[in-house]
C-alpha cells in the first residue's frame, strides 16, 4: 500500500468521495477535449491560411 492511499470509506462518505472523484475526472476530460478542439481549430485555420496564400501567389 502506498503512503498516499487512503483506506476505503464506508457509508455516505464513500459515495460522496466517489461522486467527487467522478466529477473531477469529468472536468479533466472536458478540459482535455476543449484543449484538443482549440488546437484542431488553430491548426485548421493556419492550414487554410497557407492554402489561401499559395493560391494568391
């Protein structure tokens, strides 16, 4: 057992801890998805700008 592992909780505290853990992971997953979407939009915009510039030349 690692030193930062806590013993399992019982009853309502266990459910509350589980809900908090799920909510935290959901927020992290959503932030990763948002970051990925922003990177994708930025990459697409740069790509389109270069295609546009190539056609102008």
